[in-house]
């Protein structure tokens, strides 16, 4: 029972990332009709926003310490971050410690801007082209973006640790009556899960309870009619591209402490997120979220020793297996609507 | 009356044989004028540096390239000479190799076997490389070693740690300076026993490919010989990025040690996840829970950040060593590039010098002559103490370093501290050891 709960929990945080990326993908597909293979790159750029903020906060000046030597035997250059010199050692170190949460403030405008530039600069030219063309151009863009990041940040993973206060794990099992160490769970993974729930809730609320959201939903249902009513739906859809970009970016910012960001992380998530979108139902926002969590949990179960010894390799194919089964039994996905991508 | 022996069948047969000969790639044939593949005829000789310039190990590849360029500079008499001055063999004079200026070409392995073979093939066929060296992965090293054997050039392996490279996949034209998984196990075991005791229960997470398998086999054998029990050994996909599902069951398994048979990004992520799950703060079976990373790399330790603190592992070489060879290399490399070299940089620099030295001693670039000069060669002054290039399997035997993540680093490079230098004798195994069984060196191929 405890192992079951543990794997469900594990699946939730993985599912959170899938759900956030798939939500953005579905937003873009639902509004602009574009299959955006560069969406994983937006997730990666978000994570590197956190790396950038961390590096910015760690900008330092050097002082020579004659008492210590560097690796060549010269007097050691000691680096002191400017923030520690401006705000004092304790507050300065505290600001650096909270660089990941602080990066959210930086990432939102950056990601919205990246989304705008991507949509206005490149993707809008492919609206009337085949889906295959859209996939090729966005996939190419993803490769370019990851190579640019690699050029500036290198190929190795870069640590973006969570704040000290949120480091370590909690014994959730003991809270519900299990023995000690039965269900240990890292605090930051819980934070990530609740953060994802907050973002998903925010996006749904924005679409459901604002006039802007109402127009966007109307445009998703019937773009032409909304246009005929004199509403500039293209501008709103561009804004939604920015929102989707910010959602992917925020998912990336907060993911950094779970696994150190590297230039390739977007590609690792991209294919799985597309499977999530297809399983959830093309164009269905609730479907994307539901499928994200569902597949995250299934993947987690498939990685247990029991599963891998019973069916070797199941951990690597489970998501695709489930996708095949769902598409065979429900061709439109879990919550797909009739008419979407069926013309 | 003359008899004409030409038959339709004969013409077809002859044509087929001639066609097959023409179609055979030139890499597998040699010019009748040359005594061996890519025999240098002008005033220079070309070496092929085949390293990952793109892909996940690109940073290690970049460090390897820096070291290769430094080695070429030193071989041609430039710079401060680096380890040429400390190398026990004095055959190298700083005037190139056998009087020919050393030039080089580079290839990108992308850490993919097929790409690595293609780039090596191109360097041999198009650029006339007389020797291929490099790589940051055992899969790649084994693939390229096989190609070099077929092509008739020497392969001086870079960073490859799988037992198979000089075990079941060993080749007469291939040579490895880097240590291997068996040596890591043999070096680590006594240190683990001294620090963590003989009554431990280990849980292994293992990267599911050639290096991971041999690493798990080696460290399991070494720890079980200490009296440790192996509770579970789980293979993880090489492409895995999140290891939480694999780490979550560890605490419930009764294990009190987690051994991460992972390298590169796998190691960074699995270690980060393990620390997140609070494993190192737990007491299990009345003992402090411990994590072991059998193969360490400073570049990867940097990626894992604070998570490496206090964690034991092994490494081929570390820049903080105080022998004359290491100091000379660190000084050369550090002065030129501004930071200390990695173990990958060290091993490829050594391999380049060792190849050049073997050519000088053999008096030829012929792969068979060079191989013979390397076989059984004993040397010192290259940073690992007295070293033997064993003739039986072309594996170097030298001291192995047991290292630990440093608690209070003084700089961004000061991540590991050497806790033990395990003598070569302790990590030496017989050539017919079961972990290395199954392959034959074969005979050297000069490509002619």
C-alpha cells in the first residue's frame, strides 16, 4: 500500500511537468492550429532563465587573498557576490538562496516576449501551411534554440538548487500512520506539484472567467465567426501564444531543482508531451491535464522493480503502449472533440 | 587450330571478382606503394582526434581537444613541454614524431557509435590520419576500436571505463590508458569497508548499457567479497532524466547503501534525486545511509553541485596530485586555458605522448611496430606513478584514486579530494579474469 502511494506521488510531480507542457501545447494548437515542436525548447529556456538569474545574482568582484593559493600556486582570487556586498552577507546569501523562486519574476516577461517573437517572427508565416511544414519548422527552431543555449551555457547540467528552507524531504507516511521511511517525499516535489496545480487553475480561470478568455474560447470554437464580429482574434491568439510560452517557461524554472537543467531537457519532454496531448485529445485543455497526470503516474508505476522484472523494458514503452491502446479504443483521445484534426 | 579457353562463365566469374575488389572500400585496402595504412610521406604526420563536440558529453570533448592541442604543441617543441620533461622515456625531443611535424584533424563523435565510426573513417580515408584517439563513452570507444582494427590504424582510447574495451572487445590495434570498472571496484572496496564496515546492504541503480553492466558486475563482486549483501540491482534506461521512481523504493528495501552505477547526466540527476529524497540523512539498520558513485568525474561533479559532498568514488587522475608529472601538466594546461584539466584531458594527453613515444622507439609509424613498442611498456612521470601497458590486453595498470566530494571547496574546481591512492598491484587482475573473458586481441593490422 505504501509503495502504491509512493509511486502515485512520484507520478504526480512528473505528471505536473507533462501537464504544464501539454497545456501550453494544446493552447497553441487550439488557438492557432499550429503543432509547435519548439514547445519543449520553451520549457528548457524557462529553466535557463533560472540559471541566468542565479548567475546574475552570483556576479562577483574579486579580492586577492595572499594566505591562500589557487591551483597554479598563485595567490587565490576570492569572489564575493555584489549582492552580498550591497545587502550584507546574510541577506545577500538569502537572496542568492532564493534565486529559483525569484527567477519566476524574471521568467514571466522573458517567456512572454520569447513567445511573441517566435509567433510573430516565424510561426505566423506557417499558419496556412501543412502541419508537416509546421512540425519541420518548429522542430528546426527547437534545435537552433538548444544549440544557442549550449553555446552560452555548455553541455553539462547546471545546478539550480531550491532554497535551503525547502530542501530535504518529509515523511508523509508517518503522518498517515505508516512506519517511518515508508513514504518519504522531497519537499520541492510537493512544491512543484502545488505550483503546477496553481498555474493550471490560473490558466483555466483566465479562460473561463475573463472576457478575454471568453473571446479566446469562442475563437477556438469558431475562429471565422468571431472574426466576422469585428474582433481581432489573431491578436488575442498571439497573446495566448505568449501565455502558453510563459506556462512552459514557468514549468522549466521550477523544474530546475528537481533535475539540473541542460540544453537537451526540452527534447526529453517534448515527445512525451505530444503523446500526452494526443492521449488527452487534440485541442482539449482538461484532456491534456488529465492525460499528463495519468501518464506520469503510469510511468512511475512502470519503473518499479516489480514491473521491470515482470515485463523487462516496460518502463520505456508504457506511455506509448497506453497511447496505442487509447487511440485504438478512443480515437479522439480521452477528452477529444469531434472535428479537431479530422479534416 | 587454336583453342579459345574464354567462356561466358569464366568472364562472369572474373568480372564479379574484379567488381568486388573495386567496390571494396578503400579503407580496407592499402596502396601497393605504402607499407602500411596512411604511411606519412611528406614532412608532417596527421593524428585524428575523435571527440564529442556536440551532444551531452561536449564539455568533456572540449576539454579533451584542449589537451590534444596542448600535446601537439609540446610534441612540436612549443610551450613549456608539459609532461615531456617528466616522462620517464626520453625518446621524444620536441621535434615532432620521427622528425615529422605533428598535425591533427578533429571529428565529432556526438557520443553515438555510428557517428563516431563515420568521423573516424573520414579522418582515416580523407585526411590520412595515421592514428585515431578520443571518445567519452565506452560504446563509442568499442565501435571506433573495431573500425581502426579493420582499417589498420592504431586506436588510442580516451575516456572509456567499461571492462569490455580491453576485455571481450579488445583489439590488437587498440590501447587504453584509462582505468576500468574492475579497477574502480577493487580500489573502492577496502575504503568502503574501512569507512562503512563489512555488514552493509547495497542497492544498485545501473545505467543500462555496456559500461553500466560491467560497472555493476565489478562493484558487486568487490563489495560482496567484503561481506556486503546486494539487496537489489535495477537497470535504468540510459535516456532517463528523472530517477525519482527508481530512488523512492530504496529506503523501503532494507538497503543502507545506494550505489549509483551512472555516469554523466545520469549520475548528476540520480545523485540529485537521491539527495532530494533525503537518503543521506536517514538511519537504516542502525547505520547512516550512504551513497557511492564508483566513477567520478570533476566535470560531472560540478553538475551535481553540493550533492557530491562526502560521497566516495574513484577517478583515473586528479589535478591536485603533487607528483612532478601532474604538476607539470596542470601548470601547462592551467596557464594556457585558465583552469585545471579534467581526467579526460589528462588521459588523452598521456595517450598522445605515449603513441608518439612508441613511434620514436619503434622507429616507424607502422601500427604493428608501434603496437609492439607499446606492449609491455613500463613508464613513469605521466601523473599516475609507475605504469605498465600490459601486452596481453593493451590495458594500462597504474594506481587508482579513491576520491570524495569535498565538504568545503575553496574554488569551483576544488570539488573532489583524494582520500586514497590505491596501488596498481591491488587493482591488477589476470588477463583471463572472468570479467574480461570472451575476446581475443587477434593480430595487429597494418592495413597493408
